[in-house]
């Protein structure tokens, strides 16, 4: 950062010192209220430990599997035909003749 950029940043902070002070005060109040009212970190970890362990296991397994067997080099084009088919407009089963042959039941 150059001295002109630092000077501009200091000038900008001086111009908005009340907003910056309000933001810092709001952040401090939020931290204090969460720490006073909210649950302790140990309670949160003890509740979510199975989720945290399974997520860590999954990430380690994915890392090991990607190192053991990297994806094939031609993997980019493997599903291209399927994507083209799904994205394409294949409306062959909605022919106008099929709509004209539908009979309407008589009203009672």
C-alpha cells in the first residue's frame, strides 16, 4: 500500500468515524450477547460431534480416493450426450395429431 492510499483510507475513516464507531459497538454488543446468552462452545461441539467426525471422515476418504485413482482424462466428455439430450427440445411425443384424437367424455 502506498502512502497516498493510506492517506486516502485515513481520510475516509475520519469522514465516517461515527459510522465506524457504531459498527464496532454493534459488533461488540453482538459478541457479548451471544457469549452471555448463547450456548457454550463445548455444548455445541458435544451435540454435533457425530456430524463433525463423519464430515472429517468423508473429506479424508475423498482425498485418499482422489490420490489413489485420479479421474480419467476424458471425463469431461463422458456425459455430454446425456446433457445434450436433456437440454435439447425433444417434443416428439407432443404431436398436434395426438391432441386432436383425444375424445372428450360426454357431459351428464
